[in-house]
C-alpha cells in the first residue's frame, strides 16, 4: 500500500512539477472547500471538486508540502 503521507525533508523534492498533468481521484475535502487528491502521498488541492470525482488536473503551483491544481477534464 502506498504511503499516504509525503514527508517533507531537506533535499526531498516534491513528486510533481508545475505544468504536469495527472488523472486523480478526490479523496477528501479540505477546510477551504477544495478537493484533496494525493500523488505519491503528496497533497494536491483541486478546487470545484467533490469526494469521489475522478478528474484530469494540471499542476499550477507547487509548495514544499502541497500543490494546487486546476481541473482540465472531468
């Protein structure tokens, strides 16, 4: 089973990059209402999604512990 948590450590690089596209399943909803997906345990916030949605996303912004993406296709 894949580790659900991405461990942020010095020198550890996020498993996603700006502009990359992925097919993901929304696992939960964050406090701000954005859907949450994970790629190799790394949290991706996806606005305008609901739990259970399977969507194609494009990474827009990558931070140390999470990223933001937009839906490109449902």
